[in-house]
C-alpha cells in the first residue's frame, strides 16, 4: 500500500477520482473515515502504577479526552466494505467466544477444567483483539502536515494513488 498527499479541502469533500482506495477498482461509492489527527499523551499510562486511585484518574481523563478529528471521504467499493464487515464480524465473534469461554471457566470448580477454559478463552480474546487491530491497520490513515493545509492519505491502493496524481488540479481564481 502507498500514500498520496492532497489539500485538506479535497480530502474532506471527497474530490478524488472514482477509484476505490482499498481495491483499486472503479467505484462511485464514497465512504466517510473519521480519524484523530492529534496525538494522545501516552505518559498517562503511568497512572496505572498508582493503583486504584490512578486507575480512576486515568479513566476520567480518557473519558473526557476530546481529540481533534478529521473526516475524509474516500471512494470505497462495495467489495471493500464487504471484506471489512467480514473481518469485523470475525474479530467480534472470536472476542465474544473468548469472553464466553472465560465465563464458562468460572462455572467449574477446581483447577482442571476452569484453568483450561480460562486459557482457551484468553487465547480467543487475544485472537479477537489481534483481528480487530489487523482490520484497523488495513484501513486508510491520515496525517496533517504542520501547516494543516495538506493531508497525507496512507495505506491506499497504488491504482488510487496513480489516479489521484494523474487528475487535473483545480486552481483557484486568486492564484
């Protein structure tokens, strides 16, 4: 997958050629992607070391965090949406099966069956989380430059990049 840089206004309006950003096939469908563009201070995780009072502060800070987001419209084919929905359903199903197995482990007494159910359940929970992460990593991502006038769209199909770079650029009358 590759990247292309365009004006922020073009990305927000969806002024792209009719080529799917995921598959590179022609499409007239548009999808809205809302992504955070401001970073999160990961030093907040140090609050975990303070025990329950730190956990409470961390939960409050994360719940009230209002990060700046950018909504971009990209051409997206029905096939790309179907693949995304399938992967989302697999990750949710795997995660739910893992949670059910962990809960089933609590129904057994003793260490034998409960331990087995817990290990199987935690493996499925981790597998579901990995599938969700893989789905999110495959989605297009966006980053603004320092002037906040240009957005770089990454993790898109090379045919989408070629079509975007080959299109004529509209110049405003004031230039």
